[in-house]
């Protein structure tokens, strides 16, 4: 008699995967561990029954708790990796806290410490958070169009002061956290610098907003309606001839106001001066992407664990099976897990590119940060939505950790430049400022569909196609003015940006797999990479067939290859998401993961 034995599934080196995910720079593991420890505290667990203002106060209480884990707030402000890591770990447990943290550390404090021209400022109050910082740039009438802002800072020569003023309601600052919630606040305010009735460009001005008694004279703060997601004390802010000392001006290479009232600047145009002045938004984009990574990984960790704890009726009477046993359930989560890995490694690559860029490489590095922000936050919202749906009705309850995530990603998609707007800018730059991808290499038809070289070349073909299409459409006859030409080319340009970004994500994911030393784990990660690439290729299969990047038989084989990959990877789904290392203190606090 022959006894049939069942071959156990190979065991992954989960710790090695976790290390791979969070080895972000020289001290990456340590930086991530700091924030993971911080949000594991009981203070960060969900609290039911709080009103809006109580939630705002809790966010500031949590912010101050985070600050206890920061050896030097000024050093943190100058460390894009640590700032992004803060967002990765904090956003999934409280979107409000991560909002005020990013504003205080990056946009506010970072803008101040970047000023190496002005006399040294005492930042003790901001480092200890006896005063909180906020950042006022966008206006009611000027969101993404910030170079057109209308708040004015007029230089008064006689008193050697600036007069900060909001000329009309459309110039009110919209929508930073400027109320008195959380304690006294100071803002960095973007305004048009006027000297002797001459516009010298828009600059940032250090502006106290409130003290322990409330809003300061000349400043009006109006609370805005509660927004989607986890909101903070969003406000519209108006300045009525508020006087600021000369030291309020935040200076740099973009401009220094000399004692005689003239401007010394190494940056040519007012528009470029302003872009330099608000350069902190680049690190802000990395932070928004970091929020997306944290949301995606945490949402999947919750949904996958739930899929193994929630049992339903099986096909045989009296049988109970976990949700994860159903292919219709685990395939969706597995696809998104592959995407979450690609998102993580793309973000690591974009962060490294930005941290190490040279002046000559700045534009390309900044563009990679921008397109990463768009792709990661869009994918994070999709993952949050899918994960919530996989948890059914229980996922709708805020206490179960998923319901607010998609709304929080709505905020990240809009913050630091709306995704479509920044992708349009990137697309316009790529059309002529980026080298055309290499000529496609036609496949023989013998290549296995899981061959990463074949799949990556296919994505390169899509990038080249859309690049050429955008150039062609931009030059189309009868396009009219510059806007007409851009409107003709914009669809192809956005497709170019997506193909380029997905290719960069694939490269980062494949490079990470190559760094895995354990052969069993590396093989599984290679399958995960193939799954990610195949899904991207499958979505473009019509174009790739037309461009002869795939043969007809290869296109026909896509569904079966995806089926086989999913079958191989399904037993590892739990290990792949447990490697995300979401704090057990958070997961065990969610009622639906405890059978409630």
C-alpha cells in the first residue's frame, strides 16, 4: 500500500523580509524601530465617543508623545528618511497626528532651519512644543496655483518691519491647522514681498498666530467644516495689517533682503525664488508617500489576518473554512500585497535618490519623488478600499482600523501638490527632458512569461510608445496656443508618467529581491515580483501585442500563468503580510481580529 504524504510549504525567513523592507539607508532599521515603538504605546489606541475638538486635542497630545522619541527636532527636520518613516508608522494609527506632525517638523521647522542666512533663531519653544508650528501657503483662490498667491508682505522702511495683509477673501490662507487647539502656534506664511511698490517674489515669513490667551490681534481664524478622513483643526486665516519684525523674513539662496532694502538673490526670476522658498514640499511628498506605504501595509495586515480568523460555511455540510481559502478572496489580497512591496521599494529608491542628489541631478530626483507620491498614494487608497471590503461589514466600523484609511489617503493625494497636477508637470518634463526608452526587442515566444527580463522590456515598450505619442500630439497641426498643444498631449503624457513610474517600481522591487540571501525566501519574492509585473503587463496586453512586445501565444497564456503564480504564492500570504511588522499592540486592539 502506498501512503501519500503531503509536502509542507517552505518556510520563509520572515525576519529577513522585514529587514529588507525597512533597511532604509545606513540607520534605516533603527529609525523605523523608533517610530514603531512610539505608536505601540497605549496612547495611540482607538478611543471611542470623542467629538471633533476632543480628537484634535488628542492628536496634539500624541504629537507631543512622539516628540519625546526625537533626540533633536532640528536634526529630524533635516532627515527626509526619518520624516518619511514617521509618516509610515503614524498614519495608519492616526491620520490626524501624522498631519500635524508633518506640518510641524517638515514644513514649519524645516523651513526655518533651512535659513542659514539670517541670524540664528532660538527654536527651543518649537523643539519642546511649548509652541507648535504650522505652514500657510495655499489660499482660497490659489490651491495648486500657489505662485499666484495674493497675501502681501509690504516692507516699511521707516520702521524696518513688514506689514502682512490679506487683500480680499480669496487670499485667505486655506486650510492649515491655525486654531488655538493644541496650544500657542506660530506659522510660516507665504506672501508676496513688496519693497517700494515693487514685487520681488514670494517669500516665507515667521508669524506668531496665538498665545495662551488665544489668537493674536490682526489675525482672524475661521474653522472650516470637518473634512473626509481623520481631520484636524483646519481653518481659513486672515491677516489685517499684521506687523512683523525684519527677522521674520526667512531667507536663503533665493533671496536676502539687504540693510538698504534691496534684494540679493542668486535665483533669477520671482517664480523660481518662490519654488526655492517652498522647497520643503519635496520632502513633504516623500512624507505623503510614506503615509501611503503605512496605510497599504497595515490595511493588508489587518485584512489578511481577518481572512484567516473569519470562518464561513464550506462546500460540505457542517464544514467551516476561513475566508482565505477562497481564491476569489486571497487573489485580490495577494495582488495588492505584491503592489505594496513594489510601493515600498520604489519609495526607498526615490528617497535615496533625493537624499544623495547633486545639483545637476536635482530636477530628475525631484521628479522621481513627485511621480512616486502620485503612484503610491493612489495605490494606497485602492488597497485601503479593497482591504476594507474584504472585511465586510466589520470593516466599516472605525474601531476596526480600516474605515478612515481611504479618506486619509484622499488627504495625501491632495496634499503637497494634487496628484494629477504634479503628474502633469512631470509629464511635460518627460516629453522632451527625458531620453526615449530603448527600441523594443521582439520576443521569440520561447521566453517563460515569468521571465523578469521579458516583462520589464514589455513595460519599457509601453513607456516608449506613450513617450512618442506625447511628442507627436504636442506637435499636432491646428493645436493653437500652448494650452491647446498641452491639451492634445496631456493624455499621452500622463500614460507616459504611469508607465515610467511602474517601470521604476519594478526595478526597485527586482533589485530588492536580488539582495535577499535566503534562497527559499528569494524564490518566493521573485514570484511576488513576477506577479506584480504580470499584472502590469496584463493591463497593457492589447498595446503590447500591437507593439510586438509579446507574442499572441504569450498574451493567451497570461491568465494561466497568473493562476499558477497565485497558487504558488497563496500559502505565503500570511507570512508576506506579517513581515510588514505592524505593531501587535495595534492589531490585537482591533475588535474584529479578536472575534468581536
